């Protein structure tokens, strides 16, 4: 079992600038981060001046850099800065949500499932970035032990469930049994069918506590082309190569098989009480923003900032029943699932 509370940045808030109010939902986050933009901009120049001090290298780069490269670099840095600023009011609301759950002895379970390289981990880091570390846990379970393989599949996940006043975020959940395991041959067909038959009952049972437990099921969806681009970046970046797993290496080849399992997942396990929400995550920033808004919208809490727009973006957040209809229409029209 691997559980982590590590965050993706400093805990301190930054002061808003005069420009901040003008930056709203229209932000279009580039696929580049400011770090990759810097790497691309300095490129060959940097290798020639490594003997200099850090300050000397920066000064020399600024002298050598072309105007268009400077403009591009500044644009990328500003995009990332204002994307982060756009999240902050909603991240502040998550702190209020935490206090509400603690005060009322409530529990929240959030499942982050979906395609490989679909931005689940990055979204989890943005959700938890400013949260009280004592009141949440991120759980990413590894392969089951030999003993766990003989037990009920969902047992090791139940053992990680939140205490009163706590949020647990599962970076992949018991729904591995519905997606990755059957496609990759990590479970038998009988085990898969038994899970699909019983999982909704399991969920109803642990939600039957007078409304004290809240379950949010998120499926992150990325296009095949964008997934391939992200895999290539992982292959070429030594700081991201650890993310490439056995499953990742076969995800493109098995794309259609995963899509079929997604359809069955929605057909069998999307219910009014335990619905799925599909998060379109080709645009990472929008996926992060809309996920936070969705989480905030699942609980009524005091002190909500009424000036914020909590309305889900219908191009990013798709209810499970609507996605199921979309997939059925695709199959009827094209003879196969496309999403």
C-alpha cells in the first residue's frame, strides 16, 4: 500500500494582482508548462554557458534570446500563473468544505479512475494543495499481496476508508477490477463478472449511514492522440519515466478494449445514488478546475462564496448517464465506441 499526503507546492497564499479579476473561465491553458517552455526557449544556448553562475547564465540567456522566444516564454509563464490564480478561490472553498465535514462528523470518498495519463494525479495535487493535511489522505494502492488475493477484492480499499471528518482520495480505486484487471488479464473472467454484479450493493451498504458518507466517482477521459503525446513526454523526461507502467506501455494498443470496459462500467455501475462523472481532461487546467467545482457542488456547507461560479462546464463534466447515451449513439452510428 502506498499512501501519500505530499502536495504540489507551498502552502502560502499569494496576494491577488489587479489583473486577476479579469482572468476567468476563458483561460485556455497551453499543453506546455512554464518549465518546459523555458527548456525549449533556452535550448542549445544553455549547454554553452553551464560554467557560469546561475545569475550569470540568466543574464547571458537574456542577451542571446530572440524577441519572439522571449514573448513566447513570457506568455507561457503568465498562462500558468493565472491558471493557478483561477484555482485559488475554489481551493479556498475546499478548506471550508473540510471544516464542514469535520464539524458534522461526515466522511468523503473521492475515486479518481479512468484512462492512463489522463491527469488524475495532477488533479489530486490541485485538490489537496491547500487542504489541512491532518484531515485528508491520498491512497494509491499497489499490487495486492498473496494474502489479499485470497480475500474480498474491495476489502483492502475499505480498510483505507475515511474516519469521521476526513476525506480520502483514491488514485485508482476498487474499479481497477472493472477496467485494468480484466483487460490486462490480472483477474479471471469469473472474478470480473462477480465484481460487476456486486459492487453497487457494496457501495449502497457503506453509504447507508444516514448521509454521513459521501461518495464521488470520477472517470478521467483523454483522447487517444493526447494520451500518446503524454506517454512520449514521460519516455523522454527522466523525472517522469517512473510513471510509465506495464499498463501504460500497452494502453494505446488496447485502447478499444479499455473503451468497451468503460461502456460496461457505466452501464452496470452508474446509479442515481452512486453516479459516475466523466471528466474530459485533454485540457489539464479545465479538468482540475471543473473537478474542484464538482466536489464543492456535492455538499451544502456554510460560508460558501456566492460570487464564484460553481456551474459545471458541460464540455468538461459529463454525467455518467449522458456519457452512456453518447456511447450508445456512437456504436449505433459507427459500429464501435469512439470515446
